[in-house]
C-alpha cells in the first residue's frame, strides 16, 4: 500500500559550473526506473510509494549522481506519511482538472 508521499529536489554541484538540468534529468530517470508513481514539478518531484521504497530511492538518486562524478549533492526531501494510505491525487486531484 502506498503510505508515503515524498517530494525530493536534487541540487547537484557541477565541477565546472555547467548546467545542472542534464543531471536533474538523470535523477528523474532513476525515479522513473524505480517504477513508482511520480509527478515532476518545476522545483521538485513528488513520489508516491511505501516509506522504505522512498528511502531506498534517495540512496539510488545520490548513487547515480556519484556515478556521474558530481562533486557534491544537496537532496531536499519532504515526507507525508499516512499509514492508512495516501496518493498524490488525494492532495492535488482537485487542481488537476483546471
């Protein structure tokens, strides 16, 4: 059961000040490959899943940035945990039709 919404923003520090968007795109690919429901926003991505899946995903995101030789990474993370279950649409569905 999906019991957690996690919003994550990956802020990679590139070695030579190059554009971070290709690295953010790589992070979104990792999220997509995880098979969890997600929604990309302009400043962060929200993922829906179980708490343990979300925590593992954070590690995978940081591992990917290290593989890409990013010298440092800031991960800003927020959790909304509801043991009875939660979906992205629970919080934003009324806005999806606008």
